[in-house]
C-alpha cells in the first residue's frame, strides 16, 4: 500500500482533491477531521487548549469553539505554534494508526492523508509520496470568501502562517493545478492515481524532511508569503 500525503495552501482545494481520490477507491483520512474529534472528545487536549487560551475559546455548551480558537491562532503565530505542538503529535499518531490498519487489512492500494501542515510539521518521512494542490491567489480568495471567510486580510493572515506554496510545490512528488474546472482537476487526479498504483514502495527518508522548526524560522523572518 502506498501512503500518500496530500497538502497545499489555504483554500487551494485540498479537500476537493481528497474526495476525488476517495471516488477512485483510495482510503482517505483527514487531519482536520482528527483535530475536530480531539477537540471534542480528548479531555487532555481540551485541558491543554484551556490552559493555553483560557475560557474565551469555549462555546455556550462548554465545548471548544473552533471558530473562536481559529480567530486567535491565525492572528498570532506563537499561538498557532503552541496549538499545533499540542495537537499534531496526536494527529500524526492517528494517521500512522490508520495507515497500519489499512496495511494490515491488505485491501487498499493507496491511502491518502489530507494534512494542511504536513510539511510545516516535519512529517514528510511518514509518507511514500507527497502531493501538493496549488491554486492562484484570486481563486484562493474567492473560495475563502465563499466558505464564509471574513475578509481578504483574514486570508492573508492564514497564508502567512503557512509555508510559501511555491516551496511546497518544490518538495512535492506530484502537483495538481486546481485553477481550472472540476473536470480538469479530476483528470489530473486520475492520472496521478494510476501513476501511484504503479509506484514502487519507498518511504521518503528523514533526510528529505523539512523540520517544523526550519519552517517557523522562515516565517519569523517574514519569508512565508502567498503564491500570486
């Protein structure tokens, strides 16, 4: 079974591409889905979030309000770093567990993990191949606002907390250009799916991993920007 890491920039269409891989028969696991479950069900995570951010992130029912939490972390890089340091070890653990379960069953040729901060969090060596979904800034902004994003400035803050999209593309094994129609994107997905099925199993080595600290250092120097 090939372990495929799927990532990209904010609103480049990662989830759309992941759904297309699922349509073709791949098993798909979402890091965002894991995060939502952890915030809802994991008491250690909830306690950790409250110790960092206080009760300002709670909804009326006492649960973690993800929108309030996002408003804080995407306005402050240090807060985002503290949150990912809390969450991502558990996210990577759960993704690894899904991979191992699928390999144990022996029924899947490809398992896809959709992870927004896959490269930033230094997890390249968990995968056999990495796919990056890219789109131009105007399409990112249009999709962000259609999804309920507040403003162009809000998108800019989110992009500023991620690695430069061109750098992600440079580190990718496969790239999907999601600036066209859904049919055009699906054709790219089908071609990559067939290519991956023929790919020999070879995990990316630790030497190809870009450590999270390296990415954060670049961010602190103001080198992370959106692809225009």
